[in-house]
């Protein structure tokens, strides 16, 4: 494991966002959804997430999650991802989303 410094960690901007919209992403290499997320003062951002095995589109709407919001945009097929939704891999290698334990304002920063 490579250690990082506190200064390295401070460069990562992780914020709370609420999922507003979920769409299928048939052009993705692996089964994915296209997400539209509200990050409060940071505005609305889009992301692609490989979470179709554990989550339905309906259960994701309104869910608060954590995401890295200061990566450069990344093109995935014909879609431009603007943030990285965070999750952990379970025993089956499926992504389990990371959510705040209690509801909070969109845009709150991890600290």
C-alpha cells in the first residue's frame, strides 16, 4: 500500500450529491447507468456508474451518495462523465454505493 500525505488527501474534493435522474447506458462497455446528480452550490453533474447489478433505476432516484467532483471530465462512449461516484466492492465484486449515514445538504464536503 502506498502512503499519501495529508496534502495529497486535501486535493481530493469529495461531496454529497443527490441522484436526480437515472438512464440506461447501452453504449457502455460494461452494464452501467448514466446518472444526473445535484451537488448544491456546485450544480448538476453527470456520471456513469457500473451499479446495475445491485440497484434499480427507481431506488436510486433521491438517494444521496458521495462522489469525487474535481477529476477532469472523462468521455465514456458518447457520454461525458463529470464526477466519480464512490462505492466499495462487495464479495461478488459488485459496487455498493457510499452514502452519508444521515441526510445532509447537497454539496457538503467530506472532511
